[in-house]
C-alpha cells in the first residue's frame, strides 16, 4: 500500500482514539494522534530500509509480523502495570497504528501470511532489492505519489 494511504489511515485511527480518550478523560491529547500515525508508518520505516540494504529477503518482515505487535502491546502492558499509564497509552496507540498498517497491507491473505506469522511460518519468500527499488522509485519520485 502507498505511504499516503498509511498516513491517512493512521491519522483517521488516531483522531478516533483521541475522541474516545476525550470521552474517557475529558482532555484533548494530540500525542495520541501523533503516536498512532507513527505506528502506522513504523513497519515500513523499519522493514523497507532493511530490505533495500539486503538484510532481509523482502520488505515485509519483522515489523510487519504479529510478533512485533505482541512485543509493542507487552511493553504497553508492562508500563500500565508499573504505574506509567500515560506512557502506556502512547505505546498502545503506536501498537494500534502498527495494527492499522498491517490490516491495510492485508497481511492475512495467503500471499503475505508467511511474513505476518514470521518467524513461526517457516522460510520467507525472497525478492531482489534492485527489482523493488526499480519498481517503486519512479512512483516515490513522481508528483503522482503525493496525489494518491
């Protein structure tokens, strides 16, 4: 999915979460939106550079996996139970943003299920980073990338 879609979905989910938390605490906190937007972009910010540097077989490993979500939500739970509730809510919003990214990328379909269940689903499909860069670089550099 294109980055602008992840930005829009992250902002939408962030504003919904902020509205829900306003009903709960009666305080407007824009950190919720920023954390959710950051979480919505985080899987690509981690995985794509690792793929381009040829450290992983494709661009959807690690931060695109369920285990990454479990780790982020475990950190949020630890922070919550250790008394850092505001920070726990921020980390939870990062996790919700990551979940929105994975849902937008349709990670559960058979084509991507191995990456989503990594490292439990066995070996990954590999792709040459040069092919990925050649395919996506014109879109990234063009003005049309911003429109969509």
